[in-house]
């Protein structure tokens, strides 16, 4: 077969670059099919789509683990340390080293099983019935445990974590959650003792979906989301997706006519992911360097824009009046400070994606502990609903009223994303560390936010985080950006300060 030249870094690496670009294109094609499955595909197409995705996963895997790819990597000459080419080779070798341990049969079976499981999850969620979904999830879990057995990490759960956050370990995450458990629950108790009214009441009522969508689009346009390289659609579970380059980065959201915050903050959250992907160096397209370096860093971006920005007082100094214009009559007599208190109201919730900023990590903690129990064979899939409800009561003081609002609320397990949930809390921790570093360097960020401008913040993130793609390891990127390694102290201090002021604890 004649070689088709490839531009950029791939082109510099000759046949190896061409081969990895082709593999990347297969993954991008699978992502398009996955996006369609979750947005517009008719329900009858589920089985056929599962087979298509399984084929693409198998072919891409076989190309990556082939002797030819191994030969090209072995023969690739050493590149200057710190260069893009050196990072390319490091990532390509790591990806192949992981892939060669997995049989193509397992890769295809996992792709097929998760595509079918996602549709089974949607059906179970609609009917609020765990029982038909349980055996489907059992199959997915068995496949992920088999994957872990081939990868042979110190702990089987480490094999799941490494896929989303390279370098993360069960031991390290236990330390992080222990530190947060020591700091957050006491603060929640102190705040709960001060709750004397529903501060979120202004955000409840009847809000037209079209108006919600327009308001959300205006906000993320001001954030810097480039609509010429993206689009927004609806999905049961909001997500952001890209296809191997920063030139096509799509997001989805959902709306609740009775609660404005659901769609508003889902939109801001997914836009944070999208801004990251749109900011990656275009030269990294169709290479192992493309995309965010880890899901923890990725979630730092979504949580930064959702919480540090869209739940901040400077943000609502500008968007408070805009909210009154967007929803005539709904916010008459409601000042920006009241809206600021409303979007930061603490109220333990059944739903993770609707949780307030203070209790959010407790939702992640219970999922982390349940996943660990599943991988340590201390918990059976059939017993998950009971275990879920018990932990909800332990950490949040509530028991979900049904499966839809409890065990079936997230799609992650259906699509095989075991080990993903801790990324949300890692993202929360990193978001504060990054935002503080940005404001230290660019103090005008806060005053700009009061005028609905975000150029200084986005510019700092583009320079220090986004453009680097996967070039640096996650911890290295954070230390380069903030001057110190990841730590929880800044995050806990931020929570104590913010909610201490909101609830008059200080």
C-alpha cells in the first residue's frame, strides 16, 4: 500500500506517524458513532451500532498491537528530551504496552457489551427498575475485571484508574479522600445547622427550555466556546466529545423546566471540557498528544468554569441583570446577591450532577468506595442498590426515593467507566489550585468577570494547560502551571472560606 503523507508531528515521524494517525481516525470514527447513539440514533439501531463499534475497536486494537507497529516504535530514533516528538513516542509506547496485554477478542467484546448496556441502562432508568439492568452490568464488570487481570497492576482497581488518570493509584486516592472526609463532613454539619430557608427557591418554578438554552449559549459564548468548531445537543446524561482535533468539539446538555440550575450548570460544566479540547495545540491533531492529559485535569476545567466562575459573586454581578432580561418577570426584585446565594445553596441531594458544591464530593466518595468493593470482590452487583442507599444515608442523610434517582442516575458503569468517578473530585481539588494560580498571575481576572469578560482567565488556561494536550504527565503539568504539586489544602481552605461567609460561620 502506498504511503499517504501526514502533516505535522505525524509527518515528521514517517510511517509510524501515519500508522498512529490511522488508528486515531478509527477511534474518532467510533466517537462519531457513539455521539450519534446518544443523541439522534433511533432505538432500533442499538444492536447494529454495537457491532459497528465492536468492529472499529477490534480493528484499531489489532493495528496498534501488530508486529509492524512494534517494529516502527522499536526503530524510532530517540528524540530530544522535552520535545513534542519525544512525548509522542513516550505516549505511543505506553498505549501500545497496555494494548498488547489485552486480547482483541476482549476489546471487541467490551465495546459490544457496553454499547448494549448503555441502552439497557436508559431503559432501566426510564422504568426506575434495577433488576433487568443488573445482569447486563454484571457482564460489563466481568469484562473489566478480566481486563485488569491482564494488565497486572498492584491493585486491580489501579488498572481502571490508570486509563483515566495516568499515575493515579488506589492508595493515593484513599489518602486524598481521607483528607477530604476529615474536612468536608464537619463543614457540612456546621452549614446544615444554619439552614433556615430554601435559598435556592428563586431558581425553582417554570423556566421555558428555549429561553434556558439561549441564556446558556450566551454564557458559554462569553466564556470563549467557538461555535464554528462545535455544537450543542440534548442527551440523557450531558457529555462533551471530540474527534481527534480541536476543530470539532461538541457538547450536550439537558434541561428541567422546574429547576433552572440543572441545565445552566450542566451547560457550563460541559463547556469547560469543550474549552480545553478547543485549546489544544492543533499540531497535535491525530496524534497521541491530542486531547486532555487526564480526566482529573479535564474535570478541573469543567468544575472551574462551573463553580469557580459560574457560581462566583463577580459572575452574578454581571449575569444577575442578564438573568432578569432572559426570563421576564421571574426575577423581578431579585438582586445579584440573592442569586449568588441561590446558586450556592447547600442542600443534600440524591443526584450527583445536581449536588451543591459543598456536598458534591460525598457523592463521588460513595461511588469510589462501591467501585473498590466491587473490584475487591466484597460486593455483588445484585447488592449494589442496597449498598448505594446505605452510603447515601451515611454521607448525605437521605435515601433515594427510587432507582432512577439512586443507583441508576449515572451512565458511567454501563459504558464501562469504572475508575472514572474519582476524577471528579481530583478535578475539584485541581480547579482551585489552578484558579488561584491564574488570579495570582492575572489579578484582573476577577474584575473582568464582573463585566462578563473571561479573556484573561481563558488566556491563562490556554497558555498553561490547554495547549499542551497530553505532552506532560498530569502531575508535571499541574506543578508547571501552579508552582507546586497537587494538594488538597487549597481546596479545603476555599470551601471553608466560601461557605463560611455564605452561612455566617466565620
